[in-house]
C-alpha cells in the first residue's frame, strides 16, 4: 500500500484538476465567503473556534496582493457582523512578500488594524524556506505596532531552535506545526526528509519552550502520539488550558479533534476557502496516507 501511495503522490501533477477539486472538497469550505461562513457557524455550534484562510499563494502582481488584503478585510467584517468565533490566517506571499516587502507590510498593517478594531487576531502562516527570514522580520515589525498577530514556526527546520528564542522572550503568540513544504535536506532536522515522526521530539521541545516562557501556543498537528505526549505534559506540569489550543485542518482526523474537544481543550479548525484551491489541495493530498484510495474512489465515481 505504501508503494501505491508513493506512486499516486508522484502522479499528482498529472491528475486532472477537476478530479483534484472533487477529492479535495473535504479540505475546503467552498469557493465563496458565504460558504465559508456557513461552515464556521456549524463548527462554532459544535464548540470549535476557527481560523479562516483565503486561498492564494505566491502572486505575480501587487494588484493581486491588494485583492487578497481586501478579501481578508471582508472576512473580518463578516465575522464581526455575524459574531462568529473565527480569526484569520494569512500567507505573507499572498500579500506580496516576495514582490515588495514594504507594500506587503502596509497591507498587513491595514488588515491588523481592521482586526484590532473588531477585537480579532491574525496568524501569519509560515511558508517555504525562501520566506522564513523575511516572515520573521515582517512579524517583528508588525508586532511592534499590533499585539494581535501570531506567527507559525515549523518544527522540521533546524533554524527554529534559534528563531523561537527572541520570539518567546517577547511572549509572542506562536503556532507550532511540523512543516509541509518540500525543502532541501540541509534545512531539516535529522531524519525529517524520510520520516515525519523524526520531527516529533523537536515539535514537543518547541511547545514546551512556549509553555515555559509563557507564550500562547497553538499546537497544530493531527499526530495522535504527539498529541498524547503533549496532553501528558500539560497534566504533569499543570499548564492552564487558556495558555494553548490544539489546531487541526478542516476534514482531517475528525474523531481526534472531537475527542480533544470532549476532553475540555480549546480546539481551532483551519478552514480554507476560495477559488485558488489547487496548491493547498495538492499538498493535503500528498500528505494523506489514504490518497490512493480517494483517487481510486473518485475515478470510479466520475
Ligand atoms: P503527520 O504529517 O506526521 O501526520 C500525522 C497523521 O495525521 C498521519 O499519519 C495521518 O493519520 C494524519 N494526517 C495528516 N495529514 C492528513 C491529511 N491531509 N489527510 C488525512 N490524514 C492526515 N505547515 C506549514 O508549513 N506552515 C504553516 O503555517 C502551517 N499551518 C498549519 C496550521 C494548522 C492548523 C495545521 C493543522 C497544520 C498546518 N501546517 C502548516 C501543516 C503542517 O505543517 C503539517 O504538514 C500537517 O499538519 C501534517 O502534519 P501532522 O503534524 O499532522 O503530522
């Protein structure tokens, strides 16, 4: 089965877009904000908080960056108007990080200003290694102006051990995730290139560092063993539940997220929506161990 998964994963670039769209519906709330808001209402009613992601990644014009910023402002206004429990997650490259850092910063400030007005918050997703340094610097400048911004860090990167120190010293809000991009081995912690579980000890250390330093930490993983370790640690050290939350992606490992909620933990669901679904969906499909089955089922259903 593992060989079949690998073969199917390698074939993704050749799978028709219509098929990818069909399979990835479970990971995406829809093409429009209205569809996403319905999903947020449902999740909130179940007890989950949400973070909304307007799909879109590296862009080629500043007009696209402006359009992304406008879309996020619409999201913040709608969430406020409907009194929903949802903040937003942004990929800085979608605001033009790799085109014009100053313009990207201006747009991010405008979004943060709107979020602050609505007493809401923003998390900067972490992208591939070509963005890491720029994003950390951007985060520092934004945080000097606004307290309602958080940053994702990736446990698969060696450099995270150095990056996290100044951030936790300032009690920054952080999201720890394993990391999803295909990176050169030289950037990665030992063994991470062929064994995702090799990242776990590093993930755990970063989470514990946040606990020790008093940084609010979002624990973004579906890894049951890793979550069990963290729950054990939280209980052992008497960490208050208000100091962290678990985060999971829409459509992934739902029984585990329900269990965590049932145990009384705060759980936030990452809900992407929008027309630009292809990059996000193919990354999700690549990491799904049952991808071969999904593709086969979708092919039969076509
Ligand atoms: P791992 O990949 O080891 O998976 C553990 C288990 O979870 C698998 O064995 C499988 O059972 C299940 N699983 C995982 N993904 C699945 C899927 N798509 N379908 C079905 N089952 C699946 N990355 C990044 O680089 N920058 C970022 O900013 C973020 N932000 C982010 C926010 C949130 C809320 C989450 C949950 C994740 C991210 N990520 C991210 C992605 C993250 O880095 C990582 O790639 C995925 O979460 C998968 O890693 P796990 O920690 O779940 O472990």
